[in-house]
């Protein structure tokens, strides 16, 4: 009995201890629930392969003649991966050299001339000089190298009788009274003291003005008709450079005599004798020309749509621009630019002209320019108008600038192309909702997936 009671007491003690331990465990326990964590990455990629540019077929012409067409085909091409809306417009600039009033011999002597390289106009015998800080004055330097016919420009101008020389030269009298030394002055002006020079061998030895009497008319009585004398000459600088003198270029010589060679008659000497002749010699001018840079605002661009080919300088019914300088407004120097693929907004793949009401036109392409495609050409040819004459210019460079601007085509969530692309921060805005530049043909903001069949462009 005692052993049993002892065991009972031991079991009770164990139970109490166990419960106490469990109470401690339960009191310090943290409960855990089911949890899960996941991540999905959706990558959106962008690149800058946006390449819309001008493509052209053009070979520069260095001897452009009036009435001559020069092929210049220009349009747009998209070499990138993003479709684009495109617009183009034309501007122009010209470096024009024209003859001016000339420089008197005495004033020319006082100039310090510094040649400036200008290959463009060297081909027409013009040397660009800097005079007192200015570099827009040209002088014509005579070619002193014999041409294929055996004569140089300088030699061809000294055929005849030497009547005025810049240095100490001996003039033979044609009246049989011996010789007379004239020190840097003219002969008497009455035709009595002259030097018949050998044009092939004569070369000045001192600087100065050299005047030659080339041709003169004998009246019915056998005497010289002083009103019809043809003179030529040059100014020699003493260092193998010969400057052309200002001459009359209209083909007339003296008192209405026509048919003589131009560029040889020195105005102001005809019919003069004695002191009057000597005074006139002092007023002879050295040829000079001025260079002017004409910017786009110095031109008037007239847009023409000929009804027949006969009304067009190109012999086609393509629209064309006539480009003419504002001053002088009566100049016959004009440039014509032939256009092509011009539409009225009703056909795709055309260039629609939009006038800003100030005579300036911008051409919008009536379809989007898709990646890897080229537009139809806008420009076809350029022409120097056939009415241009030698009085309009001595030489010029004309730069026809073809300008392009584009903006990307955007797409909505379904992949449809939108007529409201992202607008650039500056420049033109394309916004169908505001109808400021472009509206969809259907009047909605989105078009078919791949193509925009027709776009209607509003003004800039």
C-alpha cells in the first residue's frame, strides 16, 4: 500500500511539472501564416533609329547658260525604323558680282591691293581684292598668257597706235618731224604724234596707264573722223599685272557706230583734242565690280501653275517657282525651279502646297513616310531663265536650299497610327484634335493600321 501511494505521488509530481512546462511553452510561442512573393518584369525598349533626310540627284553646273535646264531631283527618304510625317520647303541665296562705276586711275594708284583667293570668279578673269578692309571689290586682270590663237588678252588690246604711256616713251611723229619724248603724258591729241607699236613684242617697262588707238574712220575727204575713234588699253602695275579699263559693253563705238567689237571702246575720249583729251585721259577708269550677297528675303518667289506646256519655261505643265531679286526689280536675271508630284490634298503620295499668304510655300507629303521608303520627288530641275543677259551679272553662285522637317508617327494601344503624333518642342505642331496642321481624311484621330491613305494639311 505504501509503495502504491508513493508511485501515485510521483506521477502527480510529473504531471504538474509537465503542465508547468507546457504553460511556459504556450506563453512564449509565435504563430506563422502562409505567405508568397512573386515578380514579373515587362521590358519596354526604345531606340533612336530615326532617320528622315533629303535624297537628291544633282550634278553642279559650272558653266550655266541662259535657258539651260540642270537636273536636280530632290525628295525625302526614311532610313530609320520609325514612320514619320514630312514637310519640305525651298530657299535660296546668291553671291552676285556685277560691274559698277569703276575706279579712276589716280584713285586706283593710291590703293593698296591684296589679292584674296576666290576660285569661283577667277575663271572669268576677276581678282578679288581687299581695299581698306573691304573684300567685296573685284578687278579684272588681263590674261598675259598667249592663247591658242597666239595672242593674250593683254596683247590683243595693244594693237594700234600708242597715244598715252605711263612712263618715259619715245613717240614717233607721223608728220616727218622727227621724234618727241613724252614724259608720262599724252600726245597732242590731234593725231600728229603717235607710236605704231608691234603688238606682239611691245611690253611696258614702267607702271601707268597705256592707251592705244585701235581704229578710226576716214571721212570722204580722207581725213580722220574724230567722232568715231576706237580706243583700248590697260593699267600696268609694274609687276607683270595688267588691269582692264572700264569700257563700253553695248557694242557701240563712238557716235552711234555699231557692229564693232565690244569691250574695247573707252568712253570719254571720242572727238576730243588737245587739253580736253589730256583731261579726259585723267578720268579714264579702271574696271571694277562689286560682290553682293543676296539672302532669301532679297528674292521674290512666285509660284506658277501653267495651264499649258507653252506657258512654262520648262515646256511642261508642272508647277514651278520663278525666283527674282527684289532690287533691281526689273532685272532679267531669274532662276526657275520645276516642281513635280504636286497634289491638291485629294490624292496620296503627293506634295500639297500650303501658302502662308505672304508668298511663302511649304509642301506637306500627303502620306506618312514609312520606314525604309522614299517619297515621290518634289524638285525636278533648275533653270537659268533664258532672258538673263551679260548686263545682269559678271558671275554668280546660286545656292538652292532644299529644307526638310519631320515628326514621328505615334501608335495607340491597338497599334493604330495616330494623326496626332508627338509634337516637337519647337517648330511645327501636328494636332488633329485642334485642326492646326493635320486632320485625318475620315475626321477621326486615328487611321488604319499600316497606311494613312490620305492626309489633309492645314496652314502652319
